[in-house]
C-alpha cells in the first residue's frame, strides 16, 4: 500500500463547478499536511497547509480527518487557471529528519 | 527574484556517463534537497542538506552524490548514469525544516534527464 494515495483523475469539470479531492495516508503518526499545485511540466508550488481545524483560502478549503487518515481539498467556482495537478503531501519524522511523502497527484482539467 | 535555479533544464546521457546537476538559491535558506519525479509516483527524496557542510541521504540515494560547500549551492552528481535514472529532478530549498507549517518548499524549474 502506498504511504499517500490519491485518485490520479483526471477530473474534468466545467468552469464554475465545485470539485473535491481526497488523499489518504497510511501512517497515523503523520504530523503535518499540505497541498501543492503543479502545472504541466512545471515545478510544484505550495497551495496551502492543512490545519487540524480545517482552513480556507479564498475558493480553496482544506480539511483534515485524523481518525480516518485523509485530507481533502475543495475548490469552489472552478477557473480555467485551476487546471493543474494537485499533490497531497504528508510529513513524518523518520530516520532523523522530517520526511515529506508526496502523493502522485490528482489531475484537474477545467473546461469552458 | 531568482529563487531556486537549476541547470541544465534538459540532458541526455549514455549509460555509464557522469554529470552534475547544478542548484543555487538566493534566499539564504539553510535547508536544501533533491527530489526525483517519475510518472505515477510522488516526488522522492534523494539527498538533503540542513546547512553548509552537512548532507544526508534521503529515500533513494543510490547512484547519486551531493555536497554543500556554501549555503547557496547544492549540486547533485550522477556517478555512472543508468536508464533507471531517467527522470525529472527537482532541487528545493526551505527556510525551516520541511514539514513544519512554516517550512514551505521552493522548487527549481526541474531538470529532465534521459539516460540511453
């Protein structure tokens, strides 16, 4: 079983739609959680951190469910510019360092 | 605003050749790291450094060497290239330990390496 699992997609949605991605992680000792965004053939960039109580940044809402070991990302009012791959990242202190475990990503395609 | 600069962006090697991927950051970050990204897999950590003169192995270090003689530079050396090292390589830096809420990773634009 992968340490971090994501549905690869693609999620094809029209502009204005609401779309949600889930990400599950296997190690209950995982400490911190993030969503990164990666445009096609570009580098990943931090989208948002995920806090225990959930957090919102504009059209983006992130939730953490430690009991079920998943995090989610909700995008409201999708824009064409939201088309990208969304990487779920989980951290775990292992081997003497904060190990970042990246999911393989979920691809979102927003169409007119 | 250079951020993290990687060179070269593209490289084709023959099996057995060696090369160095260069990485430089101008943000005075202590933490630097190298990842590889393969289709269908998440980014995997190759080597990392917590400051000048200090390096350590990540998840997939075999076949790679690093050094950190200055805060700014963190080159990745492929000792004897193999087809399994065909990948996209990303250098990243962060102000604090990655994984802390304040430890945002800043990535370079990536280096696409093909080993024939």
